[in-house]
C-alpha cells in the first residue's frame, strides 16, 4: 500500500489553518507556486500528515465580522 502524501498547511496569525495544499507527487512546480503564494500572503507554512488536516481544518472562529 502506497503512503498518503503529506500536506502543506498555512496558519494565520491567530493559529487557525487558512490554507491546505496536498504535496502531490508529479506536481512539484504547482505545489511550490501555491505554497509560495501562501507565504507571500503572510501565512506560516507547515508540512503535516494529511490525516492531521482532516482532523483539524475547521472554520476560523477568529474571523473578522463583515458588518
């Protein structure tokens, strides 16, 4: 059985996950471009197990109100 690829996550300053990109084999350049954009957007990037994303990627309760 082939191992599941890891995922890059981007955290906002509040610590919540705001970005996910699966590190898909064969898509090295696209993954690099996507992660670079997240860095430029000010997110802190981490490489984690994809299962971690499934368990922890939720709506940010710290979102600013749009009213």
